[in-house]
């Protein structure tokens, strides 16, 4: 495993930490491949019920390491975007487990959009989000043009992308861009509390819910009703459903397994 990605388990929660603090956790291709490998491992490991993505040091992620793309032997820019970012976003969105982005500092460019692709984005009060692409003559990638208008509306999405201005975490909450901002001193405790709670829940159904929400953003009502019918019967066939019903009737706390 590359040293640019650090892994830690706390119970059923896996922490994936971007670990290039000297470069504000910006991605190069080595880090991108390591990140995707760890997402794949988390997806296939039944002991992992929730994933937390965070950054080491003062930043969450500053996007692409520009030193890589400007080097004399730099790979084709299209290859970098597709292999490093598109492949990562697809994994995050396809994961049938809840993923929390724990934004501990600035999230800029692709780093901001990786955070937005996660299921719950929680930031420190001192964190910020920047669609920095226009500052160097680029467009938002890593799903930015897809997420932003759906989260905050077209006018705000365009303003965030056009101007590339810093958005503080509390303003991001107010406009519906992220789930929650937390006092810096309480941040790690809050992340642990929320991720542990998610890991104890019926994650089989949560994975289906996540998939239904994502597919529903491009479906009409009839298509979505049919999808809900399909997914609901899958959920009803799960061990989690049997446990949920039994615990309700027996008036006890359920013990879900994610199966």
C-alpha cells in the first residue's frame, strides 16, 4: 500500500486517510490508484460496515497535484482525470455501504467534489470548499457539474463554479451543499459517533437506499416506483429485516449484520 493512503479500523468503521499533508493531500496517480484499491477492499470486506474518508494535516484534499501535470513526462491530462478521479467517484457512488466525508480542512477542486460524492459530508467549522477550477481555466470535474446544480440549484452552482470563491462550512450547510459542520474541537468525536451509528444500522437496506436515490435522480416516477418495489423485496429478504422485525416484537435493541 502506498504511504499516501493510511488505513485504520475502529470496530466496523474503516478510516481511509489521504496522507500527503505536505501537498495538502492533493492527488497524484500513485495516490489515486492506492485510494481506489482501498475503496475496493472496503467494499468487499464484510467486516466493514461504514467508511470514513478524511485528510491528514490541515487540508482534506486540494485536488490534483499540479506538479504532476506540468512535469516534462506528465501523462495525458485526459488519462489523469479519467483514471484518478472518474474511477474514484464511480467507486464511491457504487459502494453499497455508507461513506462519510470527514472534511478536516480545505477541500478544493476535485477534493471538494470527492467530498460531495460521499453519502454524508461533515466538516469542521473552519473548513472550506472551493470549486477552484476556473482559477486555472478548467471546468469542475469529478462529478462537480452533476452534483452542484442538484444540491444547491443552477444559479448557485454556476456562481460557485464561475467565481471559484471560498465557501465556509457553515454557509455550505445553509445552502444544502453538505450535511453538517461541527466545532473543530468536537469534530473527531462527532465523526466517530456518526460513523459508529451508521455501522450498527441495517446497512444492507442503507446500501439499497443509496442506490435508489442515485438512480432516482435520472428516473421518472413510474421507473422509480418499480425500482422501489424491486429493492424493497430485496430488503425484505435480508437477515437485517428479519432481525429488525424480531427485535421490534421482542422490544429489544436490534443487532444488525448488514446481510
